[in-house]
């Protein structure tokens, strides 16, 4: 192995990267490359297989360290559609994921245009798969008054077999396990973290990709884009009988803070 070390703290322009030959160094599989302040490195230089280390200052004497083993292998659109067919995703769930995908891609593209480092393709494909196992919750032929297409007996039997396989797990955790088993760990993490209350975990999101897919899902009601306020109010009525608890208040507050964080960059 040849070992290279770059400290980009004082990087003032991308022309210095070309001068240093960093692209050629990163492209060589026989090189071991250590980069400090890698967030200043344009995304095009990032290797698909890498280890990301994030250090967060909590206090004068305390640091929080996150280590991500990144494999940005993703799926093509054709492979996404094949998974939809394999798991017999009904049309309404497909349409919901499509709309979330479009919203997520738009947000990610705007973030990149403002200089943020975001993998747009990873965001889009993850959004198209975030509810891949939402079918675990479907137990009757006619399950949603917003859609008229009926669920077949064949679908119900297949989804029942999935419930037995992923017994006791929500569709987010089950979908995450599925994508991890298929060899897509980063997509797996994004799917796991779109669960509504995941944001309550103080260490919930570690990158923009996870935040964007979570947020985009909260801007889509069925297959229509809505405001965050509309989506949260619908959730309160449909899933909680209109009764607000302290936990829900905190959830809503954190969702609005996330929206503010994102909007402060892209608007």
C-alpha cells in the first residue's frame, strides 16, 4: 500500500486539488488515503467505498465520534421496479414512493446547488424504496378509501408470509433488514430512519441523505405533495384520534426544526 495524507482545512479553491493530483490518488485501489476536513472535498472525488469519521464537539473536553462504513453501491430504476414487483407493492404505495422520490430529489438537488455534499442518486433510490415493506400492515382487500384498486388474495397470502418472516417488526425496520441483506447498507440505514419517531433519538441522523428522505416523506400525503403542517395534522387525526400528547408535541417540534434547517439552506 502507498499511504497519502491530505489536510484540507486551509483549502481555498478546487484548482489546488487538481495540482495535488488527489483524484488520481483516490482512484487507485492500491492507495490508502487519509483526508482531514473531507467535507471541503467536492463529491466527485469521493470513492464509493470508504470510511467516514465525523467528530462533533459537545463541550470543551467532550467529543462525539461517528464512524460510517460507506458503500454507495445503489440500484438502477429497473432494479427498484423489480423489487416492487417481487414484493407485490400495490399501486398506491408505489405512487406514494414515487412522489416522495421526486420531492427528495428536488430537495437534494437544491442542497447540492448551495454547496452541500449530498448523494442525489442515493437519496432518490432510497426514497423510492422507503416503504418497500409497507405491505406488512395490509391485512384486508380494501384497505384505503383513497384508492379503489382491490388487493388480491395472492397478495394477502404473500404479505402474511412476510409478516411471519419479520414478526414483531415495523415496515421501516423490516425494509432496512431487507436492503441490508441485499447488499445496500447505506440505503438500509436511510429506510430505517424514516420512521416518524426516529427523530426523537438525539443521534438520529448522521448525514443529509437520511435527513432529506425523512423530511420528504413528511411532505407527501398518499401521492400528493403537501405542507409539513398539513401532513402532521393529518397524522394527528388519522393515527392519534386528534389527541396531542407530550411525545407528539416533541415530534412535531423536531420536524419543524428539521424543516427550518433544510429551508435555511435551499430557500
